[in-house]
C-alpha cells in the first residue's frame, strides 16, 4: 500500500500563522487518515503535541520537504504552507478517492488550489483533476500540493527555493501549448483551502471569511494588505488567466514604470 504523509512546512517567522492553521486543521479535518508532521526552517521551534522536524536556518522550504522524504519512507506527500487555511470541514472519503485516483494514474504533482486554465480552455484528467499546461499561470505552486517521492527528489533538490520552483514554470518556454501528462490541478476546492497571507500581511477578503466561519478562533494580529493593493491584486489575478506569459511581462513592466507597483517576479 502506498504511504501518504501530510506535511505542514514553514519558516519559524510564521509560527503565529501556523498556530491558526493547526487550529483549523484540528477543527476541520478531525478524521485525517494520514500521518501528520511539521517541517521547520529558520529558528528551531516546536509545536506542542505534533511531530516536528527541524532543518536549520539555511534550509529552504522545498529542501525541508526533500530532506523529510529522505529520512522517512512515505511514497506521497500532501504539503501545506502555514497560510493554506482549511476553512470548512473536509470530506475524508472524497479525499481518499482523490488520492486513490492520483496514485492509480501515476501523477507526480497535483496543485490543491483550484485555478481557471489559460483562457478557460483546459484538458480534464478525471472528476478530480485537470492537466496543467505550460500556458497556465501559478498552476505549479508551492502553497498546497500533492507530490510523489520521485517529484520531490527531482524538483526540490540542490537547495532550490519555493520562489525559484514557481519561477521555473512562470517563464515563457514555448510558443506551443503543451499539457504535462503527470501534473494536474484540482477542479474544485476539495480541501476547502483559503490562502490568506500576502507578503506577510493578511488578505482582507480571506481574513473576513475565516473570522465569519470560525468565530471561536483568534486569528493572528498581522497587518492587512492595503485596500488599493487588494483591488490591484484581484485585477491582476483575473488578467493572468487571459494574457500570455509574454504579454504578462509587458503588463508588469508598464505597472512598475507608471504605477510603481512592485511584483515578486518579472514573469
């Protein structure tokens, strides 16, 4: 039987965010059938009641997962960053079926944050997933994903950072649209995830939803993303679905030059 590990991977600077993640995990996935651990980089910290692995101050987040898989005997890893908040109850039977299909089809990577395909034209894999294409934006993301041991060993080696991993798939690589045969993304938000932190600050809309659905939880008192930046981010999010990678580079240069808006990458 294939062994599956659920892993929360984080930098120690996000311990407050992880406390909220763990509260939501306990509340909304009470019957999680898989082993759960926490991988930590930065300062050495611990989360009481959980099995924690510390990988040092110089490690990157992908490297922590790489090292974790090296010292354990799991075949697949379901990985979350601390801000991939589980906002409502998870249907464990549905997740088990999702994982069975992932394993049966020999998929290597599965993004757990649903996104629309490039120009709304995608290729369905099954009732849980569609295939990722080289035209899609942020479909190969680090926030929440399933990965096989083989994927981790090949993609997360040599100390690569999470930003470098995502940038690799953001760069224009071909004028021809190509679908990866072993990389998929969920068709629906089966894990009920709400990524909520942007550059260390709360996404206003996400925090409001989390507080509404989970009034008993005291969420971290981090600052909020500004209202203007929130609207710009939403516009950019929609535009990314319809403009090509090359067009996006031009779009970013214009925004940077005339609106002084700084992007994480040029791609």
